C-alpha cells in the first residue's frame, strides 16, 4: 500500500528504485550524515527567525542550539562520526566545525535573501491531488511570497553546492498551488552555501498540472509493480541505504536481512 507520493520519493525512485524500496518498503538502517543536519538546522533557524512569537530571534551565533541536538540524535544511532556521509571533496569533507560553519554561513545568506521578499507563507502545506494521479502528493513549500524583482514566487532553500539538475520540484509545487495562489508564476532555488550558484528565476508560467500528474503516475505505477532495479553509480556514495543494498554492499549480514528485492519484487 502506497498512501501518497512526494517529490523526494519520485526523485529517489527515478534515480534508483532499489534505494526507494529499501527506504520505504523495508525501512532499512540509514547511514547517518553531516549534510542532512546542516540543511535541517538552517531550515529550523529560518522558520524561527520568521516566527513573530520567537524571542529572541536566532542569529548565526546561536547556530549551535539548532545544530548540535541533531548531531547528538544521530550519534545515539551511530557514535562513530567517521562513518557518516559527508558532502564536499573526499580530501576535505564538510564535517565537525566545517559543518557548523556552513550552517552559520547559510543562515546569514538566507537573512540577506529574505530582505528581498515579502513572505506570505513558511513551510506551506501544498499537499493535494494532481490530475491523472491515483494518490495524493505530499509537499511542503519552504517560502511563498512576493520577491522585489521576480514578483509572486516559490522559494526552495538549498544548502548544497549544486542546483538541482531539473526544475521538477518547483514545477510540482506550482502544479499543486494553481488554485490557491494563481499568481505564482516563478520559482527560485535559493542557493545558500557560499560559492554556490546564485538563485535565478525559474519560469513556471506554463506548468501543466496534468503533465506533472502524469509523470508522477508513471513512477507510481513502477512502484506498485514492484520494480526494484538497482542503478549503481555516483549516487551510491551518498545513498542512505548503501550498507543495506546487496548490489552495493554485497551479501553482508545487514544487506541480506534488508534487501529482499529478489523475493519481493523484480530486479529489472
């Protein structure tokens, strides 16, 4: 039973159906990471900053308050932080103090960005149905508001170095907000990491909810058909379930326990 779909599920299944299976169907053990708490801490700080009832407002100097509890929670699962996944080059991964500094830098950049936008909604629940799609889409939009230059827009915070390879996440948000926010015709990838590409306007004028729904339906059908193909490649390095995947880890005790894809589905 697949009660709903999300862009994250769509993206994971598109890149590697086995990874989606291990995460959503088998609830496999996840690798702990440095980059997820970076993103979560920055998002939490921005929400607290925009909360009129939050006193005092967070600043970069209070990043530890948001970041360290997330790290401690992960250490309770895997105390050896050297086993955690980390972004950046292999020779200089973003860990420890570098990770905390990235939280501070990203938050400061977000505050500068917010000076250019009148915020209407924060973490807006855009979940709903799309034409031709059998299940609802679960979606939360980071920011909906009026940008000084780009007008009504959808903003998605990104704390990594690279912009997404396509704009389908923003297109999904637009398709789900056509009726509630009819004037939203643009989107922005708000790239917060220092040195990352600047946010550029994405034209969402011609987004067709039916076309977006059709793309989700195609992937949803693959999910229901139990197509659990493994697609080894670059993304294996950052996959949360790499140690639970027979295609990546081999016949280890952990992988043999979680990866029952040959018995429960199809590998093509």
